[in-house]
């Protein structure tokens, strides 16, 4: 059972508060119940949120943790005056010292998405997501030259989630292709990929883990058998070595780690913000 409740409070989406708060909480091995309270853009909404937080404190007998990125000063004053949780105001902690150091005031904008829909970067990211969906799992060979990266690997090695993460978080147009038995028999990459070798990055995975994943989808099938998984992984890795393709194992890595490695290898400029 969770032994403490954590609230992520914002007058925007709450994504920044939740992302930062979870990064901090990852340092503590204790179960916690997480509650996001977004769009608290009025004093009335702030009072409702404070009542929820204070009620939780009374029931649990412990102060909830409250990560906040509230910008509106009137809304924030409600929390500072009435909230019984342990407040961690990220703007007080970080923005104010930076203002003092730089000698300028921040724009105190509510949320990083408030005007993002008008930006070129936002539209480029949407285009990248659509492109990656259209080029998932070898669905289309059209316009492959527009790909920023082409992921290859056996089925269920993590290509699709990595492609979508690269598109959503970094605006990369990511295609992905499964390596299948026909490719292993030819001992060559799919023909459509050959002109784009410099953009290719390979993903592999431990056969035992691959078998577990495939059994969730097609239990007791040849596709999911450990013997077949061992064969496919060995053939895929051999092909990537022959073709000089950079690759990594996804077995114990998160999507974030996989994507960062790919960016370091292929598009290091995308690690700059």
C-alpha cells in the first residue's frame, strides 16, 4: 500500500511538475499514490484542490507532498496560505534564483504549451508523428529519403515505441522495418533500405526476453518459441555486423535510454534544446 500521496499541482497541464517530481521521487524506494491536478487557473479551483489535499492529509495522517508549477500569484497564494501538504514550489526554487542571477524577470508564462500550437517546431513534431505512424513496421517505402532515422530489428524488439518516442519528443521522422526470415535467407537488408544505409540503426534483444514478449501476443506459437527467437536474433545481429550497422540491445534499457543512444550516434544536434 502507498504510504504517502503526492500531488502535482499546476495552472497548466501539470506535465512539468509531474516530470520533475517523479524524477526526484525516483530516488526514494517507497510506494506513493500520485495525483495530478492540472488547469487550476482560478482562486475557486485552487480552494477545491486545497480541500482535496487537506482531506487526504486528515485521512492518511501524513502531510501529502505537493509539487507545484503554479504561475498565477493569486492561485499560488491560496496554496501557500491554506494547504496542509509539504509544498515544493518549483518556480520559487529555480526561477527566482535565475532571475536574480541574470538580472531579468521571467515571462511567468502558464505552461510550455500555452502558445506552442502556433510554433513551427510544434507543427514539425506533428508531421514527424504522422510520418512515423505511416512508416511503422515497413508499411510504406514512400519518401524513405525523408526519414531522419530508420530502425531495423526482429519483430517485437522495441522499434515502434522507439520510433514514436523519437517523433513525439524530438520531432524526428522515424521509419522502422522488421527483419524477417526472408531477409536472413537472402543475407541482405530489405532492398528498399539499401540506399539509406547511413540512416539505419539496429535494435536487438535477448532471445529469452523476446520469447516472453511474443508469448504474450501469440502463446505457444513457433513465432514465440525460444528456439526461433534465438535463431532470429542471431541472424539479425550477424546481418547488422556484416552491413556495418550500429546497433544496441533493448533488453534492459528504457525507451528514453534507447532514444538518447540513437540521437548520440545519428543526430547529436537533437540533444540540444
